C-alpha cells in the first residue's frame, strides 16, 4: 500500500494549484482520499482524533447494504424461475447468477451517472468531492423494480442528484433523502414501470416472450390491496421469498444491516425503534377499527396483525436505511424519537388508506424529511424554556 500511495503522490503537483490539471483537482483528490485517509486536518474549532472520516462512514453503510443486495440478486433469479415453473430445478448459483446479470447493471448505471454528475459539479465549483453518493448510489437500485429500463433509472438518478441534492448545496444541505427522491420521481414519471403485478419480476424468457398468461407477480401488499388476502406466509415475507424491489424483500437481511449500523454507531437506533413503535401503534388502531372499513378489501388490510405490517413491503428497508439518513432526519435526541414514530405511524396510515399506492414508507419518510427541521426547532425551544425556568428558580432562591 505504501508503494501505491507514493506512486499517487507523485502526481500531486500536476493537480495542485498552478499544475497542468489544476481544474481536475477535485476529481484526483476524490480518488486519492477514497483509497487513503486524507492528510489534511482541521485548523480551527474543535479537534477530534478519530480514525474514521465521512468516506469510511459511508462505506460502512454500503457494507451494511451488502446482505440485502446479495439476497436481492438471488431473489430476482428465484422469482424469475418460479414464474417459469422451474424454481425446483435451479440451484443457488443459477438464481444468483441470473439476478446478478439483472441487478449489477442497475448498480453500475446508478454509480456511473450519479458520480459523473457529482464530479462535474465539483470541477465546476472547485470544491472537493462529496462522499454522500457512495450510499445513495447503492440505495437507488435496491429500491427499484428489477425490470425498470436502465435509461429510466439513469434519468431518475439525474433528477435526484441535481434537483434533490445539488440545488440545495450538495451533501449535507439537501432537505429530502436523495434515493427516495429518485424513486418518487420514477413513480410519478413512469407509473406503469413502478406498479402493477409483473414489474417486480423479470418475466421474459430467453426468446424474449413473456411468461404464461395469468401469472401474477403481485407483491404481498398488492394482494392485500386488491383482493384482501395474500398468497405469501409470514415466514416467506420475513425471509424475503416474495416479489418486490431488489433490496426490500428480506426483513432478515435488513436486520443484519441494521445490526451493523447500530453496532458501529452510524445508524440511529432511536429512529429505527421509534419507527417500529409508530407502525405498531397505527397497525393496532386499524386492528381495533377494522370492522368500520368502507370495503371488504380495506377491512382485510386493516385486520392484518400490527406486527405483520413490519415485514410487509419496504417498511423495514425504509426505517433502517432511509429514515436514519443523518442529513434529512431529525438531529436532536428527542426529535429522533418524534420523527421516527411519525414515520412509522404515517407509513401504515398511507399504506392502508391509499388505494392507488399500497405502500406508505416512501411518502411517509419524505413527508417527515420536510418536517424534521420544525421538530428540531420546537425541541430546542422547549429545552431553552426549561433551562430558563430553572435559572429563574435558582435566581429567586439565591
């Protein structure tokens, strides 16, 4: 590694101020600091000695996403062969190879397009590379249907990076989660590719023909919304043997990622736990009032056990990886509890009451992203008022 570091350092004069490629310094610095810890240190303010920087933090989040990614690739292959009636004949390797062929190009497009825009903005503005897209680039393909055309994915990435992030000032300044911004753009711009029965499964054979007529690849949420029942068991939903976005189906793999984030102190366990409490509260309310539903389908949806709502759809993935985004989430400790609870509460409310979109976690997180600064404001003001009262009492007693 020393040899590689010294080799890279030989090119420093070319990219530093006055060098031949001075304008490309942000690009060179981005690759250099990605491989090695930055040499520069803080000169003012508080100094914290720590072996981790923002790039290492983001890489840790990416590693936490790897279990969901690998399982998602396997599930793409499994669902494909299940639709063709060949699931029993295919091995683990067959499934994951088929899934890799479908999923990895989505990852490459997401990172390629997103980083190209990031580099372009950094070179234009003359500042260092922002590390935030290391996570966003992985999240975007994991929350998309496997059959989404790559050009639509690229357009969604462009919108998310430019409109959802750069116009606000780049990493650390955005008010909405960039990955969810990409998904909501794709949902409203290309609705037929983001909803329905067959978009969650690659249903084309080698000859380019679709699977047999009548096959339904609806998600468990889609079944509940349309028919009031689902063909999948709770264990299937927990393990992830169901159709859905690439990385959202397996609650087990998501829990492994959550454990990594909590163990390393990167993800807020308060937001995750509060999100679960909010979902259980709303699910419990629906269980109590299920008999007052306006239709049999909605009654069945409301009667779903509250705990089962946690393993349906993208709830677990959203609470663990999306709601805990340190930029767009609440910052105060009490605010995290309020923010997380409302995310879970509104996610289940939207899921049950919105017949056009039987999923609520995406809209709930985006809604709470907007209100997160307001929550923090009132938490801070409440703390100030309590301290002022204590100060007044102490002054009076003195």
